[in-house]
């Protein structure tokens, strides 16, 4: 049992570090494509700090505000990319709200535990200098930055619980389904749900 837990912890750690690296590297490529100059993460962090301090609202989904600081590297994105990032954040919130109404829950302890793990993983990551350069511009510690992502993590964790529930439901209905088909069916059903929720949602976009 302990071996399984350790493997699960290592797997989640690897996934988080990979996602962190992907977010940062994607932003690097986006900015590099626009300019041959050296990437200035400190300046990007300072730009995002302005958004954090002013709590700029970039959109509302069903009257729930989405802030710039909830979208990683917001200021490194062009207008079209920002719109897509906002839509992803909106869809994630809608999934959270849908799951909440279906009786799923994510406790404060669960979210805080996840944020604590992420802080530990950042400290151990080989690419942590990039992350620390970014939050230096925000004038925040890793812990402070992660706390600013509380709602994002809560929404992600709720979405994962809903995903596992859908997966279990499909598996029960089709016990002989292959692992690949099970994943595809689960992904498709969640994608369809997101599309429907987005279609029915009232989303307002703001230019700051």
C-alpha cells in the first residue's frame, strides 16, 4: 500500500513539474517568437503584479469574476491567446460549479494540502529558477503565489473528481472496455459537458 502511495505521489509530482515547465516554456516560445531579445521574466512578473494588486477582472462567467492573476503568464499572451486562456478558466469554473451542484466537494484541507505539495515540488524542480524569476517580479514568495491560485486548484481538483466519476460510470456500464477506449469515452463526455456548459453560460469579457 505504501509503495502504491509513493508511486502516486511521484507520479503527481512529475505531472506538476512537467505542467509547470510546459506553461513557462510555452510562454517563452510565444514571447521569443515576437522578439529576439532576452526573455525578461522579472518584467513579466512585474506586469502581472500590477494585475494582482489591482485585482483586474478580465471576465465574468455567470457573475463569477475571473482575474488576470488566475491565468498563468497572462501578460505574455496576445489578445487571441488571452481570450482562449480566459475561456479555459471559465470552462473549468463551470465544471466546478456543475460538480458542486451534483454533490461533489473539495475541502479547504484538500486544496491547502495540494498547494503545500506543489510548493515542495517547486523547491525540488530542476527548472525552479524560471519560476522564482517570475514570482520575483510579483514580489511574492512561492507560498504567496500558490495561495493566489487557490480557486484555480480547487476547480481543477473538482474537475478531476468529476472525471473519475464519469470514468467509473462508463467502466461499470461497459466492463470489457479497453483502457484506451475508456479514456477516450471519458474525455469525450467531459468535453461535451464543457461545450454545453459554455454554450449556456453568460460570459462577459473586459478589456483592461
